[in-house]
């Protein structure tokens, strides 16, 4: 159950009551890309409870972003709903949300709207960002392509 909290400075665990150990360890995975999705699949059927959190509702096959940017594929062809990908795993829950921080002292993953999720083990698989080697102004000349939105923006700027 997810609880909402009023005071952001005092996030509360929502997966287990304080002092009450969960029956199995709770593994929280942040990110449903290659890393996070592979980790979740490896934990199928294991004696753990898994929660995978991503800001998107889909796993994106980034290597085929080029095909979307050049109209060879539609966005939906390279995006798989995370819940579909993991629906057969009875020990796994998928949450859509923006992770805003991690409280390692209290073992809490912090999300928007003052939601906090307690973890026993945490897997951070949030990917990487573009690097312009200290020249952010280069981004206008060489826009990055890591998301569907990036690919669609490039496609919309192309003239065939
Ligand atoms: C255009 C392109 C082509 C590529 N081609 C190849 C190739 O041919 N071969 C190859 O091996 N590799 C290729 N790669 C690299 C490969 O796609 C990446 O190495 C791989 O996707 C990284 O996986 P990841 O799980 O670390 O991160 P990602 O796949 O980026 O996944 C990170 C996930 O974390 C989520 N996330 C991030 N921050 C938050 C947050 N705060 N809250 C909630 N969710 C969050 C994101 O939404 C995302 O779903 C390519 C990459 C690109 C961009």
C-alpha cells in the first residue's frame, strides 16, 4: 500500500511497518531500462519482493531510436510497457513515478508527492545523461537522442 505524507522532511516507509521486518527482503529497482529490467527478470521466482520504479510506463529499446528519428519505425515499435514485460512475475510490482532522492540512512526511495518506499536492497539503474565536455551550448548543434521525445524532435527537424 502506498501512503502519502504531508511533511517532506519526515518521509515514512510504506512497505513495512517500523520495527516489523518484511517476510521477504524488499528489492527496489529504480529504472526500467536494460539494466533495471534485466535485474528484475533475474529476480523472478526468487524469495524477494521486487518493486521496479520508472518515470516512464515503458521500457525503451534505445539502440533503435535512430530508426524512429528517421521514420523507419514508429515510437510504439521500440517501447514495451514495463507491466507487460513483467506481468508474469508474481513477486514483482511496477510503479510509474519520478524518483527525487534516496535516504540511505532510513533506506527510503523518495518520490514526488511525498511518497517514500522502504527498501532492503536498492538497485540504481537510472542510465546516463549526455556529456558535452563542459560545453552545454553544443547541445543545440548536436542534440542528444536518449528518449522517444528526443528522436521525435530530430525527426521533426529532418528534411527528406
Ligand atoms: C541512440 C542510441 C543507440 C545505442 N545503440 C547501442 C547499441 O547498438 N549497442 C549497445 O550495446 N548499446 C547501445 N546503446 C546504449 C544502450 O542503449 C545503453 O547503454 C542502455 O540503454 C543503458 O541501460 P540502462 O539501464 O543503464 O539505462 P537506460 O536504458 O537509460 O534506462 C534508465 C531508466 O531509468 C529511468 N529513470 C532515470 N531517472 C529516473 C528517475 N529519477 N525516476 C524514475 N525513473 C528514472 C529512465 O526513464 C529509464 O527508463 C545505444 C544508446 C543510444 C541512446
